C-alpha cells in the first residue's frame, strides 16, 4: 500500500463472472469505485455494481452511457488525491490504455 494514499477503482465485469467475490476483497483504502460497462462483450450493469457496493457502505458511482471511463477515473482520483486503478474485465483494462 502506498503511504497515506487511497485508491479509486474503475471496475467492470463481463456478465456471469464472480464480481461480488472480487469486489469484496477490495475493502481497505478505497476512496471510490467508478463502475463502468465492459466494451466488446455482455457485461454487468454499472448501476447494479454501484448499488451492491453502496449497500455495503462503499463509495461508488455508475457511469452514464457515453461517459468516458478513463476521464471519470482520472477525475475521481484527482478529486480524492488517490491512486487510479483499473480492475475487473481485461476488456475494460484494454479499452483504458492510451
């Protein structure tokens, strides 16, 4: 863990994956989860992911259709003075690369 720095996670999962288990492991040092659609495949709905996280007391927001995931991640990380991390589907990770 980086000293005195929290994380903002951009997350998205292909439909049918074990996303609850994955998100449950990210329980310390998280400032916010930014939940996105996974491009190129059927994916879990961002609002469903965000609602699941909020029900567990976690800060989370779902991206709106057309909202750029990379821009949202960087903006949130800057606002929280946090480290930006992309996790979940490799389709999502690949789409974020510059």
